[in-house]
């Protein structure tokens, strides 16, 4: 099965491939446009991205809309995580906004809403979350985005090896739920398994 990955985020591309390929999915990139994320939820934005990529390529398309929700910021930046503050300044901006805030008020979670759209219009949705706190400083070089300021058990996601991040992360949980739903879908739609995109 060939699925197009509906993202332009290089950090996500790496994780999508890592999570989709063990499912027997050939995850391919395509020269697709970047639709405006006009939804008001992670789920709506994931659908907008997957539907656009499916329409443009004629292949099943998988997207995720994801973000960091910080309790102290009333759930922000949330769906605006990619557009929050200047590029390169996003982690620092979160740390600055939480300056002086004690550990017990630094709760946060990541959300990943995965959406897969098939050329026949069918769709599969799955959501994953993971909970932690905002660290007092950025630590670790692994991962992308806010990984180096999101901490669980004293370790940031930026300090974790990739397999460990996948086992704990919002995206890892969302793709595990997606895999289960995909298996159920393919069992009742065997023709879709033959899709090679050729
Ligand atoms: P979008 O889903 O493309 O709108 O962007 C999500 C944004 O949330 C990314 O650009 C990152 O800044 C952040 N984000 C989503 N998932 C992760 C993650 O696994 N680690 C760190 N940051 C993430």
C-alpha cells in the first residue's frame, strides 16, 4: 500500500515514516500544496490537510495536526503551535511566558490528530495525547519543535532516542490507534490493499 504523507514539516516526515512503515505502508512524499488550516480543532485541520493531499495525488493520504497545550497558557498555543511566535523563537517564547511559574503549574500535553483520507472519500481518524510539564530550560538535541522543553519523568523528549519518543508520544499513540482502525477498515475493504498508486 502506498500512502502519501500530507506534511511539509521535516520533523514530522521522519516520524511518519518511522511509524507507518512497520504497518506495511510505503509512505511517500509528493509535491503537494499547503492548504490553509482554517479548522478550529486539531481534527478539522488534519482532515483539511489529508483531503487536499488525496485530491491532488489520487493516493490515500495521511496527515496529522498536532500541537502543544500548556495549562498555564489556557491550553495555548494548541492548534496555533506552528504559528505561535517567530520561527526559531517558539520554545523560548513558551519558556519566557512561564518564567517564575513553579513546576506544579507547568503542566502541558501534546495532541496529535491523525486523519487518513482515501480516494473514495472514506476517512479514518485517530487521536493521541501525552502529558508532562514544561521544563525550566531547553534540553536535548533530538526530535523537533517543542521536544526539548517538554518533560516527562525528568527527561525532555529532546533527550529521548526516537524509539522511546514514539513509545511515549502523542503521535506514537495516535498512530497505534490509527493502525488498529486501518486493519479493521482493510479487512472490510480488501480492494484498497491492492493500491500501489500505479
Ligand atoms: P502543524 O500540525 O503542522 O500545524 O504543526 C504542529 C506544530 O506543533 C509543529 O510545528 C511543532 O511546533 C509542534 N509539534 C507537534 N508535534 C510535535 C512533537 O512531536 N514534538 C515537538 N513539537 C511538536
